[in-house]
């Protein structure tokens, strides 16, 4: 099976990839990321540890891996006015995984940009305004990490 696009040809800027490394323990990095994203205008209504779940359910022996489901309700409301399908990508996830003890990776991709690439959201001025607003918030968060 071949993909309809070549992922290696897509610029990470087109899907809003962010990544940084924190030199701290895993729980401290989770708390720090939660605080920083909250300060940037996001709430975190959903969070969970896939590694804990998998380690418990299928004895996966995974290193610490945590998902913070970030959301700004006002923007989410505007988004759903434009496209109901976006709910399939909610919330905006921020991932924290342990690369090694004392070294955590914080990772995020823009669901707003991905939705536009996939045709779930329109490529118009209204959507660009949402992309710009959420990108600025994520930029603020990552610059504070």
C-alpha cells in the first residue's frame, strides 16, 4: 500500500510541529508543561498516561509517556462553527515522554494545520485566523518551557 502523499515532502511548519527537551524528572516536566500551557490560554480538561495503561494492561514495559489534552473553549467553539469534523481531532495534545531519566521531550503538532492539510477545515481567511491565534498561543507556551 502506498500513501497518497509523501510525508517526507511535508515541511514540519505545515503541520505545526513543536519539540523541546526539558532537563527535569518526568512528573516535574508534566506539571511544568501543564502550567505553561494554562498560562498561555489553554485549559487541560483531559490528561492520561498511555504508558501506565499499557504497562498495566499488556505488560508493555514502556517508559513514562503522558498526554495533556489542551483546549481553549472559545476557540474550540469557533472551530466547531466552521467544521463539525474537527471534534475528531480534539483536544490539542501536548505529549511529554521520558527520553532518559532526567530528560523529557515535550511535543505538539497543530490539529488546526493538520485539519487544513487533510481538507477537514477550509483553506480560507477565517480558518487562517484560527491557525494564527492558536499558533501564537503554542509559540508562547513553547517559548516559556
